[in-house]
């Protein structure tokens, strides 16, 4: 399966590089809603368009919201749901996130569900115990966020999970880096958890949190890590180039 690299601009406007030849990896750019159309028109067909959020209904009296169908009509193929910044600043609950995941899958779009523990517990001294705490936290998120999702109703290959330890996110986290081996262990655990819920699963699990041109290969060298969700580095053309070129070599 191809690795996916998702560039999340968050609430920023940036320039993207021109990519005309690309069969090795899947590249997705997620600009703010207001720039979806413009970015789509400037991208080559080798790059896919993604949104950073959506609502769970397709139309109605929901002031300020945007539906999956509206996004689809704009050419969006991927929707990020449950990003930790939305959980934190907008008080998005697991119940809301579950409705969004459902709505995105119903619209036959790909959903990128973000999960991850908020902090490292200062009272937990050793790595094993930290990881065990993270696993329990993420397991609960997955159970709630995917509560109403069944493999008999949806193409589960449209479900992509991004493991993003919140403390490792460059701008909203603590500045600490997640060790690639720890990310790998968490991603294997997420795969197992999903496998036990959906009997057939060929979905990709990505890593996100301070990924840049320097460290991306440390994560993507593992076959279990299906790609990366990149925030801060997606605003810098040099970083984007490095990331894309390195990923092509790895795959
Ligand atoms: P970062 O953001 O790459 O800046 O850490 C990742 C994310 O928030 O998805």
C-alpha cells in the first residue's frame, strides 16, 4: 500500500510545491475551507485535496458549518476529524467525532481520524508504563469515536487513523519528540484494536507530531506506519520538498 503524506495547513495560508510526477506516494493538502477551491485549481492531479473538519449533517440550520457533501462537491477526497486542537479549543467530544466519522464515510470520502494521549504523565517514570497509559487512552478514544461504524456498512479502507500524541505536536504540544519506536508500538496497537473491531481491515495508520524533513524517514521506514500527518512543516516549501522526496525513496 502507498504511504500517505497529509499536509495540514491549520489556520494558515501557504504555498504548495508543484508535483507533476508522482506514483509512489499519496500526497494530500488540507488548506482552510476558504482556500479549498483556489488550492484545488492550482494543484496537479497528482495531489489530493483534504479538509480539516466538517459537520455531521448534510444540510440544515447549522450556522457556520460545512457538510461532507459540500466538501465532496468541491473536489475534497479526505477529511480530518477529531484533531486534538479541535478537541481542545472547540470542545469536540468523542460523541461529536463519532457522528462526523459516520457522516464522512456515508459521503464516501476518506476520513482521517486523529487520536492520541494529551500528555506524558509526570508521575509515571518508566517508558513501559507511559506507553501502557497511552494505549489505554487511545483505545477508549477509538471505541467511542468508532462506536457506530461497522465494516458491513462502509468501505473500511476509507478509514485512516492518525496517531498524534498531543504533547508531541509542534505548536500546540510541549515541544518534545515522540520516539519512532514508541510511535511504532502505538501504531501496532491501534492496528490490533481496529482488527478486533473490523474483521477485515486494510486501513492505514499514520503518525503525526513534529514530523519534518529531518525525522520523517525514522518513522516511515517502518512498514506498519502508513504515512504522516504534517502540520508546521507544511508551511515551508523546502520542508515539503524534502519530505516528499524522502518518502519516495523509502517506498
Ligand atoms: P505538527 O502538527 O507537525 O506541527 O506537530 C501536526 C498536527 O497537528 O497534525
